[in-house]
C-alpha cells in the first residue's frame, strides 16, 4: 500500500531579509538565520498540516495556516505563540496586508455537491482574528493570493490559472 504524503513545501524570506521561514511535514513552522542557515525556532501548534505562512511587514511575526482550520500568529522576537483563531474550513494560503493590520486567507468548504468546493477569501483583523470582510464568488480552488502594495486590493489565482483582482 502506498500512502501519499500530503505536504505543501513553502518557504518565505522575512521582509528585512535576515530570516527564512518554512513549513515541515510534521506540522511545524521553522525559522532559520538567512546568513548562517542556523535553525532559530521550531514552532509547534498546528494539529494538521500547515499550508501557508506569511511574514508581518516589520519581520517580527509570522502567520501560519492550513488543514487544521487555524490561523496562528507567532512572535519571532520572543519565540512565542501570540494568538490563534479558527476559520470555517481549511486555509489554502494566507498573506499579511502591507500595513500589518490585516490578514487575508483563502478557505474552501465542501458544498455537498459531488465533493465540490466553495472557495472564500476572508480578511481578518490581525490583532484579534475578527472577520472584516469575506468574498465568496469563486468557482474553483484558490491557489494563491497577494495584497497590492497600498492594501486596497487582493489578487487571487485559482486552480485554472485565472487571476482576479478584488477590492477590499
């Protein structure tokens, strides 16, 4: 019997270019020194595979999210878990807004129709996890999303390679 490993390899530079953060198959978020490659931190908190990580603009925090439906905010300066909240479904990708005040995530919920998904973009207040906005207009799975530099729009790309821009 073959069991496929469900793992989405992800690595991200910190905005100040001093650190790298990555996800591991054992549900951890790891942080390395970008010059020496020394492992600085291994954050444990996800109960299922995290799919996505994003650095805060000031390089002091990391948001991670994935199959356990959790967004976890890690303090990279103090090496601690700051806060977490639960989404309605698993989170495919997450990105911090340019001002650091919001997080956008792409979730997907099974609709019940032959296992089809209903993708949603959710925007949370990064300080408390309160939902600020949701967009539910997609017909396929969202592969990635990104804020524009002024923080007023989010670009998403779906599994059919269609890019859409949303005002938030």
